[in-house]
C-alpha cells in the first residue's frame, strides 16, 4: 500500500461542459479511497460554452472543488501553469478535461511514486483519434523527444503525477502545448527521477481539440523551435 500522500488533482478545461462533471466525480471517488488530504481543481481557460455554469453547480456538491477562471483563453500552457500554481498538496496529478483519459487509472501512477521517484508519465497504449491526429501527434512526440533528448517516450501524453517540490524548482513559461516539452526537460535538468507506465486513451465524445487547428499547430511548432534555442543552445552557453 503506497504512502498516504496529500494529493492535488487538476484539469485544464476549455469548452468541456459535457465531460468535466464525470472527471470531477471520478476524481473525488478515487481520492476518498487513497487519502483524506486531497483537493480537485479545475482551470477554466476562458470557455465559451456552459462549462463555468456546470462547474459552479458542482461546487455545491463537492466543497473541496476549487475553481480558477481565466477571463480570456491563455492557451494550454497558461492553463497548466495556473493549475500548478493553485495546487497545494505533496503530489500533483493532472490530465485533460476532455475525458480521453480515464482518471481512475491515476492509482496506477500513484503505485509507481516510490520515494526515489519524482515524476510518473503515462504512455498511450493506442491513440484513439482520427488518423491525421495520430500521425501529427506521433510526429510531434518523435521530433520533440530527439530534439530535446527527453527521458520520456510519450511527451504528448497528458497524464502525469509530479512531486510539488520538483515543480518549485522549475520556472515554466510556455503558453502553448509546448509546455509539456518544457516541463519534462526542465524537470530532467532539475534532477528528477522518472517512471513511465502504459495507460488507456479513449475516443473524444464531445467538443473539438483546440490543438488540432492549423493556427495552434503552427504556433506550437514555432514555440517548440524557440524553446529548443533557449534550452538547448542559450542555456548551455551560460
């Protein structure tokens, strides 16, 4: 039985009104079994659907639910940075608010968080997306892994458990999806010990991905290039 850590769970949310309720419900169910010291946080990144109304109603059911509302859409990186800032517990777990990952598999990650581990990263067993998204996602992960010599296989898998003490050592700045590369690389440089585990990935039932739009894809690859110059060139010259 793993140590009863205090745990923060958070979800970045953008127009996820139809999926966020189940994620919150499942999170509280599993956390209640794992530790009495927990919290669930949702970062609403300027949603234009009914997400905020849904979330406010859920606070009446779950008093430990914390909400952070962005007045405008800051991007995926901005949502993650807000989540890490809002989290107060020893361990921080996050996954996306679209419901493509099963939050109940969080316990698998927790079982691997031994005292010598700082960062547990998921690996998608099989990506349940349209073919073009699978291709772009795999290409992105491959390019990022070799550009930055990353210690994780699937940097595009947003199903992560991280020690808060580790996050205090790094300064994240990305606003796009490139934050995942920045997070893993800076954690590596901060001396983090990693473990990885296969988890399931499900088809998206509601809404549309904000990443798989031509403007977001181009922005992310542009920021990835800037990040490479900063981390792999400039920082090494210091």
